C-alpha cells in the first residue's frame, strides 16, 4: 500500500466524541480540517472546534448541497456521523444508510477516492466464546445496528472505486464533556437495587478509547489505494464483574451483583425496556443483555499488522476514573458551558460599548 499526503481532511459528525477526537489528533499533526456540523450542535463543541482553527460548515449529511462545494479542496473523507439509539426507526436508516450513500455519491462526483468509515462492532450482535475477527458472522439486531451494517454493505458493494477503510469499534469511551452516552448507559441506566449477571457467566467486554480510534484513523489516512477492508479495534477487555465493581465504586454504592438464570434476566430486561419506553428513553436493556451472555471481545490482528494499530489506553482504571468524574459532575455540563459563553459574550459587548 502506497503512502500519500492528505493535506485537507473532511470530517462528518465533527461535534461527536469520535469526530471531535479525530479532529484534535489531526490538528496536533498540523493537518487542515473541514468539519461538517449540524445547526443546533452543542455550543461548547463548536467553541472547541474554533479553538483548533477548524473550518466549520453548517449542514446536514442528507443534504449534499450543504457541503459538496467544500469537498473538492479535500483529499480524504472521515465519516463518523451517525444517529445512535434513535427512537425514530426511520431516522436510523435515513442518517446511517442514506447519509452514507449521500456522502459517497458526493465524493464520487468531485473525485475523492479515500474514505474512512466509522462503523460499530455491534453489528456482530450475538456473542461468541472467542475473540471475534473480521470473518465472524454478523447478527445485527435493532434498526441502529442493521442500518450501520447496511451502510458497510453499501460501501463495499456499490463504491468499489473508493479506497475505503471501515473501522468497527466496540464500546467507545473518552472525555465525558464530549459524549456522555457511554457513562449514562453504565451509570444512570443500570439499576441501583441489583446488578444482574447471567448464572455461571462472567464475560469479557471490549472497550476502546476515542483517542485510540483517532490515532488509527490518522495512520490509515496516510495510505492511498488501500483494499477496502473492515478492521476490528479494541483498547482493552474487562470482565463484567469488574465493570460492575467500577460502577459501584463510581456511584459510591454497594449494589449487589446477583447471578440469575438467563430467562429471569430476560424477563427483568423486558420489564426494564417497558419502563424506559414509558419514560421516552431509547436505551435497550435486552440488547445489552444479549451481549453479556458470553465474551464480546475482538481480535485486532488485522489492524495491528496492516495499519500498525497500537492502543495507548490499555488500562481499564482509566474508564473507572472517567465514570467517577461523570458521576460526581467534575466535568462541566454543556448547559453550564453555554451559559458561561453567553455571559462572556454579554460582558464583551458591554466592554466594547464602554470603550466606544
């Protein structure tokens, strides 16, 4: 695989955890970035991109006219935009599948041939007793995972002219002020009465830090004319019982970890999903239960050998630290950040008036 220099990168999903972390990595390596941002995105993330001197364009992945004029100046597209656990099933397919088609069509129109697509290891669905590799069968469940898998299939079958790197990360974590989804799932959505574990089963679960994804993307982006392939990545794996202990530590609770038969666990999960639905929440407990029936870990040999993948964040203690920060509110919420931004703006205007 030949190397090439991508001077300008186009990144979708720029205000999300993965997109913003990739942009930060590119900035540190003095690479120019054009970021596609939706209107109404969190102001503190817009401010973050501004500090990195990123060219921000407001648009929608489904609306080619909002970004296609900026693509000819770019050498590579990193597609991270996606909707996760959206209660509107049609929206999952629109953004994750139709949006992918729109960006690929736009690339083809302007002649960009290099694409890095962030998918999800969730497409494997059912668990196995050994690490999953890229040849393992996929069993995506739910509209989110099915739409993500359909996007992969679309790229590989309809856009053979693109040199595509598809990355499948497992549970993603990073700085809580950029994306609180994983921490909300682990801290807020899990019960405080009992933490269920399937009888005689203590599976390992794969996690990846957003910075490890970003470093891989940077390296992959230096390769031109790559064969379109899928790559698993993972920073570390952790036992479910150890993860539960971390959650207790972060919440400063002593919630008991109770081994229960799968059938009972499924019934409790179904009840929990009904409660979530009544509360208009999209978190699917049964889907998480399907994962923890066995090991959900990933073989990263292909990424290591072909893309030089070497994770930096290999200690699970970092996940515990970030969960604790999230729970105790050590990270300023976006609403507080927005309020401070507005206050500073008003103060600046008053100062300007005084000087006039």
